[in-house]
C-alpha cells in the first residue's frame, strides 16, 4: 500500500510541476519540424510577393485553381495548406496563372487532405 501512495504522490507532483504530462515545451522537442518549416515559409509571404516567389516555397494543390485565388500545399507536408489571393497580371495567353501575379492576401496555415485531380 505504501508503494501505491508513493507512486500516486510522485505522479501528482510530476503533473503539477510540469503543468501537464508534456515532456518539455514544443520548441525544445522539435517533434514537428515540418510545421516549424511551414510557419517559417508562411512568414515570408507578404503582400507584393510574386507567384514565382510563392512557388519556390509551396506547390499548387490539385483541383481547380484560379488566377485570383490559389490554394497551395507545403512541400514537406502536403496536408499543410495556405490560400493566397493574387492581383492577376494577364500574360496575353488568357486566364492562365502568371509568374508575375502579386500577392494581395495570405490565409493562415491549415490542415486538410490533399486535393485529387
């Protein structure tokens, strides 16, 4: 019985001292490097960034895409997505996406299964 009380006390102290059952703060463990990399890449997307620069960091998701609004996936983890609105710069070849389109709005990152064509 003494052992059960001692174990319960130790678990109780471990719970309250650490603020929960975690084994360290997320920034110390780095268990989600793809998420950290996606956050870093997302921070580089600003109003005025060209589509060419965006596509160095993210790939277009599958499915129907439009010049003014495009959904992108993070290369390291295709379930991490971001929606980006652009000011379309017509390329003379119709409504195709242009490398010179510029970002007007960037969503927060979110998780979703990749779209299938």
